[in-house]
C-alpha cells in the first residue's frame, strides 16, 4: 500500500494550549497518523520571542518568528495566538493560501467570523474551531453535524469556568463575591485583570459563536446582551438556595418568534436562577456545560473542562485529525450550512421569568399596590412570599416570582416599583430559567 | 448556481423511530436540504405489512414490502428494522451496492460490526450509527471525530433508560425492584419481557460498540462481562445512599495494562456504587449519560434522552445529513480508523473497588478473621464500619470498603468469606466506581 505523504502542520502560538498541542503532536505521532491516514508533521511554531520560557520542552529548531513563511509551507495552520491581530491577518493568509485552519480563538470568531468563513469558502478551505467554545467539550461538531437534522430551540451554556468557580464557591462555602474572586485569582482560575470573565465579555463571545452556529445565522458580538456577576451578592445566592435554586451565569442562544410573528434569534449572557434539579445546577467548580434543547432530540447536555492547556489541546487535535483526514480524502470539504440570516432580536423581545425581592413598608395595602404595578405593566405574578421583619423598622420582605413576560415589560416594572413610596428598596432582581 | 440532484433515501422499517424519521424528512425537507446542500428525497419505506397501523400518518404510496428493489434505487439506506435478520442481509446488500447506510441497530453492530465495516470499506461506502447508542445523545461522532486526537482511558455509560428508571425509582421513592419494574412496565419504559434490559443484554451490546470505537479495536459481544439489576435490593440502595452513593448500572469500556505489561481493553456491564457528587449520580429517570475519561481532555459527559421515537430520529437525521453532504462533495469519505486490535481482557483482569456487607457473629476476633481472609487474597481494606445488631441474635454488620484490587482476587475473597464460620451471611457485594 502506498503511503500518503505527511500532512504539514504549522502552529502559530506556543502558550498554554499551543505548547501542549506541539507536545502531543510530537509524542503521539504514530497514533495520530493511524487515525488520520497520514503522518502529521509539525513543520514549525511561530512565536513572538523564540527564547521565551515555555510550559513544555520543545525542540528549539521548530521555533520561528516568521509566521508568514511558515504558513506558506503548510497544509494545515493551527492558530493559538488569541486576540484579533495579528491572528486575523495570519488566519486570512492561511485560508487564502488554501490551507485549512484550526483555531481556538473565540474573540476572533465572534468579531470576524463571517469574513473568515467567506475567505475559507472562496478557496474551498475549512475553518475548524472546536476549541473556541467550552475548551475540551465537543460542542461545535455535535451542533454542526450530529444535530444537523434537528431544529435547535435553545442553548444555555456555563461557558466561563472562572465565573462558575466563583458562583459555586459563593453557593457551597458561603464566600462573598470578593472573597471568591480572590480565591479564584490565587488558584489561577482568574486572571490579574478579571474583567473579561466577571463582566461576561468572554461568555458573550461564546454566545455569539454558539448562536451563529445553532441557528445558521450571523449573530454579531454587539448584538449579545451582557450582564456580569459583579453585582451578585451572597444574600442572593443564599436566598436562591433556600428557594431551591442555584445562581449560574449562562450564555443563552434562543430561537424566538416576536409578537408580529417574525422569526429571529436572541443571544444573551446574565446570571440567572436555575432549579436545583436542573442538570446545569450540578456543574461545579471551573467546569463548563452546554445544555441544548432541540425540537426532536429533547434536552441534551455536554459537560467537561472548559479551559486548561492540555484539555483544550484535545479539542485542537480532534480538529487537526479531521482536517488531515480531509486532506487524505481530497475534495472541497463540508461547507458551512446555508446561512438562514434570521434577525437578531434585542433583549427586550425575550420572554423570561423574574424573581424580584423587595423591602416594603409593612402596612395594609402594600401588596395590592405592588401587584397593581406588575399588572399595569402586563407582568403576571406566579408566587409571592412575604416575610415580616423582626426588627422595629416596620418593613417586610416580598419575594415575587413572575410568569413568563417580555424583558422590556419586566424592566419597566422594576423601574415603576422603584418609584413607589411603599417600596423601601429592591434588593434583588434575577431571571429564572430552566424551571 | 446549478443545483445538486436530490439524494435518494430508502427507509427500512417504520416503527417508532422509523415513522418519525419519515415524518421529519417530509415536514422539514427544505431545512434539511439547505443543511445538506441537496434535497433529501424519501423514495420509499420498506415494511413487512403495508397495511399495519403506524404511529404517524404517512403517504400510503411510499410503502412497499420489496426492500431489495428499494435499496437498489437509493443513495442512502436507513435501516431501522432492528434485530439481526433480515437487517444484516439488507444492510450488506445496501453497502455492496455502494449506498451509504445509516442504522440504529445496536444488536446488529455488536454482533456483526466487523463484517459490516469491511463491506463498507470495500466499496468506499459509509456506515453511520449514532442512533445505536444512547438514542439522541451525540456520542459516536464525538468519540470518532472530536476525540480523534486524544487517548480515551475509560467510558462509563448509563446507556439503558429502563434500568436507570428502575434504580432511580428505588433510590428516590424507596420502591422495591419488583414494584419499580411494574411501574416501568406500566409507563411503557419496560417491555412486556424486560429481560434484555434488566439482565443487561441491551447495555452489553452498547458496551461492545463503545469499546470497539473508543479503542479502535474489535470487541465482540461475547467478551463483554454482564450482570443485570434483578438482584439489586432496596436495602442495598438505601445503604448506598446512607454511605453517600447511588446504585447505577453502568456499561464500562476501559483501556488496561495487565500484570505482564500487555495493553488491552475490557468491556463490562454491572450495577455499581457511584458517589453522589459524581456527574453520573444525578442522571435521573429514563435519561442516559455517557461519561468519558480521556488522557488530555479529562472528564467529559454527554447527557440526554436514550430512547424514544422522535428523540432517536434526531440522531438518525444527523447521520442522514452527514451522509448526504458526503454525496454532494463526492470522494470516498472517512474510513474507520486503523484497528488497533488490542486484546480484550476477561473481567478477572480488571482492577476495581468492592463494598462488601456481611452479617457476622458478634464475638471477639471476628474482625481479625475477616481481615485475614482479605489479606490472604491480596485485597487491601480501605474502610470498615461495624454495627452491632440491636436484637438478641448476637450478630453484627460489617461494611468493608476495599482498595483497588483484581476482580479475580475479589471474587475469591467473597467465596472464602462465605466459607468462614463467623460469617452468617454476605448481604451485599457491589463495585464502587468514580470515587
């Protein structure tokens, strides 16, 4: 049997994921070759500084600072630089040269996805990105292939390990947000500047990618509604648990029909109450999970490590073997599905349930006033729980659970409640999902 | 743009899954066409009796009893007859005619897999079988593609919904096995003859398929060690919960190295104790889940509906779209990976932990006698808990947790304990996994 020539792999970036990809390529070469049908030859690793300290010992002769020349000699380019530039320019160069590209770059995909997919399609190259969402968890391929015959209704993902770690620590050990963040930083789960995680920017990128893929439509990052977890208090987490919920920050992508009957999609990131019995509620620590609701398949969940060098390298290598198999077979490969180009709805269109906790004056008629405000805004109440404060300040606590209502109506309701004299303070407003 | 001709799909079988596949193909034709790049034309449905009552209303003119003629005019054949014959003959005919085959037939794959894959490879046809394991859950493609660059260490699957439903009912509502089985039958989760489920035959077929795929080796059904749940008692389930465990029946596929350093695999099905904190422990009702441990990716779990007509149809349609995409692209498709042909080890080689519960005489020296039996067989004790019975019969209960030991040593230990005079009765022997 004539052996297929080696498939030439160029690696861009040798950070925590890139160095593990290089190591596994070198150490497991024979095994990967038998899976791919051809040898995978690592022809070089482009880095900014060839002398920098790396996590893994790799042959010095592989390193180069000349990414452009490296790309020109490659069948498959693996981009693990991260960020927009120079990653964007290099990925475009690789695709235009006819190379397949494997990337884990969520920022790049969320902001320049359409441009990259168009460049790939023009020359019949492929762009693989399993590692860009939820690290080691296979979610891109199941959405693209396994569920290709189904219609996805909603995706809810715990796609940021740092924030899940923080919320889990608050829930399980009663830590405040600040203490939990400090622990996360100490353990290396959070970066020195945690903004991208705790403000939901990272999750929003993943929401854009998931929504675009699941609904065969282009969802720009700017259209993703985003709320972080910096305002989540330990009191909210405690009260949630008492009521049978867990607070999780979720990236949600949903197919919707608005009141005019127009079909569209919504992508959003916010902390929400998840019932304890929901599979997402038992995702602990820095783990990730993506919960998928499909019309025929019903509820599915994909669970695993959402980050980590070697874990994410597994996803990169899976894509690499797929790309290499395609080289051995030849042919133009699988194009992206036709884009449905559904409209992306603003957050106000989404229907959700709220849990609103209020301090109110403990006086006759207060409940009726509050209920009146909700009714006036078209928000229907499902549950009310009233606790009279033991102190002498004559206030009571109301916990109101609403039925499904439009986000815009709910937001207006909260503003109106704030303006009522009988309302001392609104202590917590959280969405309830999965119940 | 010239449109690709329709891809011709022949359906064999119109049971609960087949009729849903036909319905979705007819109802969602345009959407599926845009995903596949070509129309999917259902050219006919082969059944034994064209006049039989069906779950779904389908055009009468599609039905035929002549499966062989139907196959000859098809690009893709979907086999949902189940069982060995005539499914085996028809699938072979389809593959030999050059058609791709999509099947959900676990019995056929577990017993004749190598023959079918060889037939497919000979003509460059593809055999897809996502629906054969864990219904709607994408597990075959993630193992075949997403984890192609990783090395799978172990798979533990809740792959039979009926038995998970029964064990869950015993755990959550304190039902006996008999009562839980009766409820499962009443609700349609168990068949009139529940043997295939409760004795683990169904799970064993899935274990063989998962082990073959995960370890790129051929694991015959006969090599799968199998124990069902008929002997699981409510007392065992209660005691497990008290000790922080849940009893689950698991299909396990594992890569092992025996004492001679020989690499091999093991496939087995048995009820086992799973720690409450393990993701598999919170898989309730008739749901399925497959827990995968990979060298680089770490722990992954895939969760969802393991059965059901429309749910399983989702997996079939995903395969169908993949097969159709391949027709549009042309080319020989992705061959199975090179088979590693690792030896399949017998159950005795496997190292596991046991929890042994004994009634013993409440007399001095008993613990030392019992401990001596374990030590003699090379089984090391991790925990012992002794409870003295309140009654007048002068017996005590010992619950022994062992360290990892060879299954054969553990089995010999149990036999030896049974022969000790101080041992009144061995009330429970269960394996402990995932701890």
